[in-house]
C-alpha cells in the first residue's frame, strides 16, 4: 500500500547562486513548481499563495505559516509493517539518491541498502552479512540508527555519513475556509507529502495527533491545522530559534467531527442539504398513517380455506377485514384481525426468526479484513476500556496479544505491552468477543 501524493510541500528552498548547497530552512511552507502538476499547483496557490519568493532558485511560492489539513486514516496506522500516514525512518542521501533507509533507533531495526559501497562497513559494524534481494541492486542489512558508522554525527570522519532521522507526513490539503456555510468548506485541494528532519517537529506532530485521539478516539477524517511555529532549540550546543511543525486544532470542531459519522466528514454544504432533505422526506413517510393496503403485501397474511377461493380473493381487495376472515372492524374501518380455527398463518414464525438470525459464514477475505477505528473502539468498550484513555485499555491489550498469538499472526517485533491495535482483523475481533463472553460466564 502506498499513500497517494499529488503535491509536495517543502519547508525550505535553495537561494539563487548557491549551486551544490543544500536547501535552507525557512519559517513558511513553500511550493516548488517542478514538484507538482500545474492544475494541482494552481488550486493550492489560489487558496494559500502569498506570492513568489524572489531569492529562491526556480519558481517557488510562499504558502504561509499554516495549512488546513485532514488525515484519511489514523496517523499511527500500520499496514504490512509499514507506517502509512506518518512515517519515521532513518535515511542516508547522496546527490538526491537514497543510499540506505532503516528503522533503527534505541534498538536495532531493519534497513534496505541501495549502495554497494556501504555494504562492507555495515557488515563489520553490525556483524551481520548483508542479504541480497532478487533485483540485485539492494540488500537487507541491520539498521543501528545513531550507532551506525554512516550516522550524520560521524560526518567529520566520513564524508558518506549522511544518515539522519526523517519524518514524512501524508495528508489531504483542504481549502482554508472554516465557515461551514462557505461553498469551499472542506474542499480537498491535493494529497500532500511533507518531509522534515527536525526531531522537535517529529515529537510535536505526534503529540498533537495523540491529543486529538485522546479527545475523540481517532484522528482520521478530522480537520486540523499544521503550523510553522518558532521554537528555541539546541543546535551544536547553541540555542537557536527555528520554525518547527505543530498540529493545532479547534476543540469544538474536533469534537463535532469526532462524534459524528466518519462517512459524512467530507460532505460539502450543498450535498449535506440534499441529504438532510432526503432524510426529512423519509421521516415524513415514516410518520404517515398505516393502512391495510400499504402493508398487506409485506406482513404475514391470513389465508382463507382452500375451498373458499371467492373469500380469499375478497380479502386481497378489501381495505379491512372481510366476512368469514375471522376479523372484526373497529370504529373508523381499522383492522383488528382475529384468526379463528378456519385460518392459518403462511410460514412458521419460529422458522422465519431462526433463518433471519442465522449468521452466514464469512469468507477468508472477510475474516482477514482490517478493523476500522469504530470497530476497534467498540472492542475497547467491550473489554471494559474507554476509547482514547490509554490507561483503561490494559485488558484490551492483553486480549489483543492472545488473539494475535492464537491466530498465528504474532510477530517477534511486537511489544506484548503495546500490541498494534491497527493490525486487528475480523478474525481477531471474533476471538476477543468470545473470550469476553467466556469471562462473563465464569464470573
């Protein structure tokens, strides 16, 4: 799975005449024309553009210090061991070529090396022989993070030491309009990618998303604002001010979206009016007085004896009970059907109920479907937890660990104390429900 990207927004730019120099950080978001198709760039610039940056090399537009955005999925979603919305990786670049990328941090992780010249030194440092992939151009190696000989802090000793932490955020860029009555409200302009090597920015973004999740239990399909905010940080032992990234939000808006149907999150004002009109029409229809003619074909009907076909035909056409049907008419002609010994009900009620209640067997594909946020929240409540309250989910995490192990889906990289809830599937959901029922039965 790959997150879609139709626009790349940067945090810095090269100044004119600085060939060979790295882009310099700035305090605004910028859009470089060669990163985005013209039609998408036109939409983004029209909504956020504050003029071109004259000192920048190439066609670079200032987008301001804040962007209104929305995540199509939860920020911590993982699919097949890959972070989908917010990715944190170690990457080594050289002349716009990605040489190596890995997941190592305080503990060793996995890495994919694309530079043959790095292999010998990586093998010596990790004491693991690189494993070649089928393409013959990449190798699986151990990622040691800051303990790697190619980590950027070793640049003075090794010019190839360029590896550093990098965060990539994929999200929808929305029009800046915040008034629900505005026709541009929630208009999606592009699917954007924003990268940053700022450690403080990585921490602040994750903290902002976790704050939203603590309020409403999810971060998917909830509007937020990504800002560039000045922060005093330490760089080479000195205090400097840099504009890092910060997730900001309107509390009332987050709660309104968080507790509403996610399917309606992107419904624009005009479409919402149409849906409300349809709903009101359905409510008016539901409130209409029920007559015999309106329900005679959808409810169990009284069947006259076979020998009385004329009475049977009469029942089908009368607005109320017919003579010989075993019914009596109440005041106003309303039906009060009272069957007698000469009538029988079509079909057995218990058989009908049993057939309706029988749950169809799920296919393997259905059993392996990932749970959405609503289904995960339902499990949290079933296990005695509160969605968004991490401390109340201890029992939930224990059952998730057992369910993954029972299904053979447990991975050695998982932490038993913090199993990945985003990896839960329908088969795990069933196992957890049965476990909770068994606990109630033995209590």
